[in-house]
C-alpha cells in the first residue's frame, strides 16, 4: 500500500494517508487539483492534477458546498526519511533566479573591467591619431620630432604607408560593404577600424595617412588619400583609390592626383 502526503498551507505535510483517504480529502475539498502531493517513488512534490489517474480521482467530484482549501505553497523536495512525519510549514525551495541574477552581475562586472582595459589601450592610440591628423591638416609638425626623418622623403616608407592604406580599405570593405547594403565605408568606419587595429594609424617614424570618401572615377567606392610624415614634397598632396569588390575579393586601383613626379606610391598610376 502506498502512503500519500499532501501539503497544507500553515500546517505543512499531512500524512501518511491511503489513496482512499486522499480521495475523501479531495471530495471534501480539503485538497484541490493544485495541491502539492507526494509519495515514495516521486522525485519531488507534484500538483495533484498530475496524479489524478494514479490516485484514481477520475470521476470523483468535490463537494461544492464545502469551502475550498487555502492556496498551496510549494514545499521543499521530500524524501522518504522526512515525508513520513508531520512538520512545521516548509519554505519554498530557493529559486534559480537568484543564481541567474548573480551570474548577470558577475558577467557585467567582468564586462566593465574588460571595457576599461580596451578603452585604456584604444583611446590613447586614437587620440594620437587625431592629433596627427589635425596637425597634418594645418600643415604643422611636432617640434619635438623635427629632427626625425619625416622631413625627408623616402620611397620605401611611402610604399609601406601606401600598403597600410590599401589594407585598411580592403578590410573595411569586407566587413562593411555587403553587411550595410552595398554601402561604401566612410570616415567614421575607418576611424573605428583604426581604433580596433592601431597599426593602421601609422607612426611618427614611418608616416601616416588621412582618408576621405570621394566620387569614384571607376569601381564602386573611391577615397582621396593624403600621406603625412613622409617629407614636405607630399604634404597636402593626394592620390585616389578606386575600389571594386566581388565577394571578399577587393581590388584597389591608385591614381596620382597631384603628387610631384617621382613621389607617388610605386603602385600608383597616372
């Protein structure tokens, strides 16, 4: 014979009861379909409506002239050792929601920590980039670097800076163009990439570049590029990159706009 128990608010576990006694309690409205019940063999307390067939409640009608039972409270999971004796009211089991909240807080703290680290790395680098760009636009140079070789044109450094600009355009086209409905990357996108990949900002030693979107002569996108820190001959002089893209295949064609003869990048046509 199976011993049954049910949970009564303010009273706790009631039982052991036989199946006949449980059916009588149901008929007398001491328990209802949402009352939590348990017997040996169940892993946890269950609403009575899940045990109707097992308990034989099909066809048993509650006496509606009697008052309904109090709303149920969820007890802690029972085992054979403690279900067999009455006890004080049992608090509901702790909700997993607490663990989820703690996990969210921990993840948030870690995220803020990582953002702080990235900002500490990226923002100074971007600040340097902005300072160099503004100085280049105003034709100024840093007096502290006046003895550096950026006052002397060097074809090798021009080639490296040209390659850096091409790489930046290629990477930005692959990440941005198709993802934004065949839209050409703009200055904001290039600045974002420079913060993400500081190597594209160039350096005082090897030179750097500025880039602005212009109307294409050929291709789908075009950019005017100014080279800085590479010698006075190329200050405020530009080349134009006309860009085409097919899938991930990006082609950059360089046109010399107003750089003096012999000072354009090696892969730049007329």
